[in-house]
C-alpha cells in the first residue's frame, strides 16, 4: 500500500501473522465505536456488579428511634459463602427437599436447562425436517411453526397462565383438576411445556439453515448405495447439520439458564419449585440487598460462561465462523508441530505430511 | 487490536455478555450508589412556606380521574403547578422507582409520593420521606386506623388519602332461599349456612379468597390469624404469632381447606380469579375488596350474580372478624424543593371535597370519616356503611422496615398450610415466630 506504513510497522510483528493484509489498525478504528458501546453497556456494568457483590449494606433500624443507620461494608466473598451455607441462608422447600434457596434455584436452573433443551432439540430438528420438505402449503407450515418464536415471552407466559388455570383449557382437555399454577412439580412441567413450545422453533430455524446447506447429491449417492432413510438421517443429515445445530443448542442453553419471564409471568415470584437464579437475584434486588443480588448474578454469569466454554471446547461450537481466524489457528498449529518435531531432531516435513495422510485416510474409512 | 484473535475474544465476551449479563446490569443500576446515612428526616430544617412547581408520583391511573383533577389545581395555582408522574400499575415496581429516586438523591425529581400503607415504615426509617408536623397536618376527622397506618414510631410521615378494607360478599338469594335472614358472624356459622345451601345447590363452593402466593395471601392469612384473636406484632413491635389465639385462627383456615369449605384451587387465586369464580356463581361467600361491588353488579352479562348478593363484615372465631387495612397515603420526599406547595397540595387532595369526587369517579374508599354517612354517596355505593365498619376495626399489616422479607416469611408459612392443610399449625407458627424475630431485630 504505502511505504510509510510498511516502514512504521516493526518487521518482526509483520512476519508473525502471514495472513494479515496490513489493515489491522483501520479495522480497530472502525470497530472502536462498537467496542465503546459494548464497554459502556456490558463490560463496565459487569465489573460494577462484581464490585457490588463484595459489599453488604446493613439495614437494621435503631430500636429506639426506628431509623436505619445504613453502612455499606466490604465483606469479601461473604455474600457468596453465606448463600450456600444452610446455617446463614434461608432454607426453602421446593421439589428437591429443604435446602438453601440458592442451591434450590441452581438445581431448578439445571433441571429446566437439561429437560427443555433436550426436548427442544428433538422437536426443533423434527420441525426443520418438515420445513425443508417441498410440498404444497410449505409457506403456511413454516409460518405456523415460527409463530411461537415471534410472540414476546412475557405474552406467551400470560397466555400459558390462562391455559394452565385451574379452570383452564389444559385441565379441560385432560379432564383433571391439576393445580398447575400452585407451586409443585406440575408447575415445573407447565414451565417446561411453555418453554419448549416457545423456543423449539428457534432450534428448528437454525437447523433448517444447516439442512439447506447439505448438497442433494450426497443423498442421491446414498440412495444409489441403498441406504435406508434412518441411515441417511444419522449418517448424512445429522453430521452435516451439526455445526449449525450445536450453535443453536448453545444459544438455547445459555438463555434457558437465565430463564426469567416464564416463571415470573406464569407463577409469580418466591415459588420455590420454579425459582431460578434470575428470579432469586431479582427478589434480592427488589429487597434492596444489592450485594447478595449482584453475587447471585455473578454466579449465574460464571455458570453460563463455563457452560459456553465447555460447549466450544467439547462440541466445537463455531460461534464466530471466521475463516481467517481458523486459517491463522491452523497455521499456528502446524508451526507448533514443526517446532516440536525439530526439537526431537526429526525432519519437520515428514511429520507434518504423515499427519495429513492419517487424517485423510481416517476420513476415507468413514 | 490489530491481531484477529484478540478481536475474536472480545467479540466472544460481548456475545456471552449479552446472553448472561442482562440480569447483572439490571442489578448494578441501583447498586452503584452509596446511600448516605439516614438523618432521621425530622421536621426541622423544612421551610413549609417555600412554594413553586412540584411533581406528584403515583401508580398508573386507571380511572382517568387524576390528571383532570390536577388540571383543576393547576388552573387555580399557575405558579405552583403540579406535574403528574405515573408509574407502573404493579405495586413493587412503583416502590422500586421511589427507592431508586432516593438512592440517586432525587434524580427523578419526585416530590409528593402516593405511598402504599405497607411501605411507610421502610420509607420513613430510611429517611426517604419527611416527618409531617401535626400542627401543619391536622388529622381530625380522618379514620383512626388510616391515620395510625401513616405513623412510624408515633410520628406522622404520611397523610391518609385512600383506604381499603375487606368485606364478605355473600349470595343473598341463596341465603334467603335457605331461610337464613342474617349473614354469618362467625366462621362456624358461615360453614353451617354453606353446608345447608350446598345440599340444594350441588357443586357450589362455600368460600373463596385470595390464597395465591403474593401480597393478597398475607392479607387473607392475617385476617384468619387476627380473627382468632392473634396478632403478628404486639404494641412494642415484637412478634407474637406463636400464641394459642393465633393458632386457633390459622387452624380454622387450615380446616377450611382440609374440609373443602375453601376449594383447593383457591390456592391459585389472586383478586381477579376469585372475583371471576364469585361472578360465575361458583361461590356462596367471598372475601374481597370493595372494587368488586360495582363489577359484580354489572348487567352486561359479565356477572351472573348481579342483584343477588350483598356485603357484610368478615366473620371471625367468636364474633365479627378483622379486616386487613389497605390504602395509599401521601408523603413528601426528602429531596422535595417546594415543601410549602407539597403541603397545600396534599391537604387539598385529601380534603373532604376532593375525596368525595375521587370516590364518585374511581370508587376508591375515602379516609374522611363523614363521607361514609353522606346520603348521596351511600345511595350510589350501598356498601359504604359496611366498609366504614370494616376499616374502623381493620388491622394494619406489620410495620416493618424490611417489610418485603416479613411478608415473604408470612407467605411461606401461609402457603405451606394452604398447600398442605394437614400441616401442624402450631409448629408452622413457631417457625414463623423465629423468622420474624430475626427480621424485626
């Protein structure tokens, strides 16, 4: 481009990244407004919350005047430790027995996440398979499947609340008098049904996108080889739509862990069988105990971060999908291998070549 | 930044942040502010002659009465204009906004607040609202329980604007048909009458109330507990729920659920579902607030019981029961800049004339005693004499600084009994006693 830029950039750094086209600084400049907004609305609040979670404000009134002498003091990890300690935390009785409220909320979170995401994935893939088929009225079917996803969650919560009323449609259909809206295992089931109804279409949509990238020739070849429909599904469809599906499942997992509107809208607060980390943190913040509320939110944040990390590492969820990033990573890996091989005194080229052959032959066997 | 992997990491954090940190950022909005130590909000240092424009903050006005009334004030007081700030229709969201305004030193510019009776202690103890000197705010002529609910440690912090008391709605047609001339005074009488009516009206339930787990449960539970002669807190503010009298009332509630006097689905009822059940003719007796009266009298087909019901005082263990006191009162924030106008506006708004207009427009129960005997009003609202009696004998919910915790402790205990009526009531109340002792320390 220009000689000045080339001269200013240190040559050593340039060599490190062979794929860079020398526009990194321009990219940084263009991205900075976005990063600034993210910093103000996400990163700074996160750090403020972490700071807040280390403080506790006492609000006990003076017994003689009745006036609160409030003092905010640093308690370190006290808010976190107290929450798990059944001696200091309020214990509640949900469906898992009597335990500290945070533990109960955590178990509910995990239970909802596992059950909801599993059901949604199965239903979502089924929806995608239906939506991908070419038939008369395809547009109507696609629209019908996507309607639940388009309805705001709090609105669908109100709707399901009516359905699950003691005199509601659900009880009329199954001919029972189940008290879904009380506070019991049925309430959990009601939440799960509402959540699956609402968000299976999301997975369906993402899976459909993955499905449409599969080349029809692959299926034709499979048919020629006499593969059954089930075998085509498990050997072709699932592996090829996996990248799209894993990202969808990751997003659903993260948002189900922060589930709030459905328990809040359908059941109300302080219902321990459907209490989640989000609703609990909300209750604490409403009671102006910002320290503990922030601590619970940070715990939820960490939980979500760990799960997201595991997804990316174990299932290889490709969230960013940047070819350049991948190429750079692959190049680095090759260099590392070469360096390792060189250290062992073997010729680098043969090891690298051997690796490539192994991979190719492995794919050939499948 | 120029290296791709750095950008990628930042983007990843951003993505995760959007997914996970919604709750976080919501929490930190109020957390960042360090609250200055409350100074007591005493009357000293307030210049009651200072006048100028003010704001009036209340929940969503569904009656359409508030703004036109404020316009009237503004017409007569061009230099002391009142601006209405409407908050959410949900009580806890209104409360949160008022606390946020205080935590940020009045950044929202709230001057006069419409305060729910149960927030008084918290707002007063934290110095959010100022003490109202008796000389400037005379309370003669106002219902005593409504005035008492405005005090904290024997000082007046609010001025009574609207009140509320529960009544027993009953199916007069069914009682007449069964040859019962007067509504029941005790729970036992109510159950006897109910069983008699059930014999000829199969499928009808005897009693309903609000037993979903929310503030309404605290009110209903309090009425059973108080109706048996018990009390949450004694005169000194010490918890006294593990008494025989309290257990007697609560046991009566547990038995009512156990024997099906109150249907099990009442554990999912808030105000509206219970009103619906009564209007559909599924209940003989209903514990409810006055707002139901005009709705259940509607002749547009929404109510099957119009013209067939009447109201009475709540029943108790040995005689007439005790209602829980509701209502909203007016208070002045610590950061109000024109206390003189605030005072004039409150006294005008809560005066007999405006309360009468408010009652006619929005059917909210007045706090000015004489209005309950006004012939014009009684003709329009036949329940007024009963309501006055209900409010005059009503009991306030515990005046606790940490009211949200106190009411949750009460709801936990009450909902446990409602869900499983065979619960050992004495043990449950002993547990509640321990909790309340820590909360009111």
